[in-house]
């Protein structure tokens, strides 16, 4: 039995409608690893949530150099961060309010140190897409001893 062309047209129209409406939504991403207060524009360090490293899409993290991490300061944009240390290692999108990384550094003895790195972007963030140029407002490390890489 042949289906009428109108039937297929309706299916295509419905699919396009769902696609377009989904793209217009703000913050379509999992929130299991987000710091609750960061989404409101203020961060309480006691409430920080670092994601489970096993849930990273970039399994094992990335080896980076101290100099690139030291260039990330208040006001650094997402584009600049992307060029320095790459994309976040969890399910954050480009329009996320915070990015999480698993960073690895070589020490003087060629041993690898693994650190989690969280970047919180300024409270001017409103979930808009790539035309935003909001920058870093705060960074956090786990363990806290990894903060030494900011000044290396």
C-alpha cells in the first residue's frame, strides 16, 4: 500500500519542528556535574562539584604544559581557552557556564600528575550561542595543590 506524499511531508515537517525548537533551547546539557551556585552567578567554593573522571568523554585527560594553563586568567574567553587547552572533557557545550577538564602535567622527574580543573565563566552568561565573548571569572583545582600550575 502506498502512503500519500502528504504523510511523508507531515513527518518531515514534524522532525524539522522538533530540531529547530531543540536548537533554540538554552542549556540543553546534562547537569549532573554542575556547581549549583555557579548557575546563579556566584560560586561558593564549599559547593563546588567536580565531575567523576570516569564520566569524561576524553578518558584519561590531556597532557598540557604549565605555560598554557598559566595564560588562563580572569577575563580569558572560551575561544582563547579552547586554543590553549582544548575542549572541556565532559559533556559541556560551548554555551555552558562552567567547563571541566582532566589535565596532566609532567614534573621535573618526568612523572605525570593528574589534576581536575574547573573554569567558571562570568555572570554575564545568559546561555546564548557562540556570539558571546564572556570570560573566565574563577578557576578551581582538585586537588587544591594543583593550583601551582597557574603560576608556573
